[in-house]
C-alpha cells in the first residue's frame, strides 16, 4: 500500500502517519510544500524512532508525484463530501490512499477529475467537520489491509 499526504501542515500528524506506515509496511509519499521543516522536533517526536523503518518519498508537487505513478496505479482520494464511503471501495495491495492538507483538504479540481475514486469517511455529528488527519489515514489504511486479509501482519 501507499499513503500520500498532499501538502501536510501539522508536524505531529505527519509523524503519526509515518509511524502508521512503519507499523504496516506502507510506503509514505509526502508532497510539498510542507507547513513545517522535515527536521522539526515535533515531527520527529511524533514519529519516534519509527522513521528509520519507513520507506518514504518526497515530491516537489502533485505533478512530480503523478508523473512517476505506475501506468495502472489506482489512486483513491479521501476527502469529505466524497460520493462514496471508504468502506464501499475494493482496495488492492498497490493502491495509493491520498489525503490533503489539514486546513484545506485536496484541491477541488483534483477531486472532480477523479470523482469515481473520491471517498469519504462518514461523520455522524453535523457539527463535526472532520477527524484528525492521522486518524483518517489509519481508518482507511486498515480497511484496505483488512480487505487483503492483513497479509504480512502478526
């Protein structure tokens, strides 16, 4: 699996996602610009000593990332107001799960161009706009891994 953070802004969220990726052997893709420096103490603290166990890539922007995607790559965009629930998707082992900025999400044009792969996490309280980015990443990633029978897990 691949987990993609587009323009992450909050260091502890990215650190938590890195830890998630280490625990699940998921490749992490970080797309610039970032709202922090990669040597940020909060980023390192949240990721603890797991960073050394993470396979990760840094991309200058979405275009640089998209140009290097395999031809048959399946990219899932997880964002509020998506037409389908994340639990309705059929995930494959090499899929890319994409999450946007904490304050702004993913660009509307990207979502509209990929409407068939735009997913949402349900919110049961109308006053709650969203969940924390690292929580969202964990929910969707573990559903994808569950569908695959947790291959490689202990």
